[in-house]
């Protein structure tokens, strides 16, 4: 693998039924799985906090640009 940290965000998880249906993603073996609903702003802050938890303190012009990929499909 690439050695990069991967966070799985499962969108449209805005109710218990949707969350229970997303249990199929557990078979993929991701360590960090987040149930989010972009429309209802649910789970977004937890995802962002986890993604940025080990970022160094930012000081203007002190660090190279950060590269982040958000991959998904509509």
C-alpha cells in the first residue's frame, strides 16, 4: 500500500437505518470509519478533527503546502 492514512466517510448516514445498512463497509477493513451526513452536518466535525489531529501547528510560510485528496462519487 501507499503508507498513507485513510479515513472512510460514509455519507447520507442521517438516521439509524442508514447507519445499520452501512455495516457492509466494515468488511473492507478500514480502521477509521465515519458516518456523516453533509446535508445535516452530522459527523463532519468528528471527521475533520480526526483527519487533522496530527497536523503540525501552522505558521505562515513555515511549512510546505499540504496535499489532501477527497475521493468519492456522486
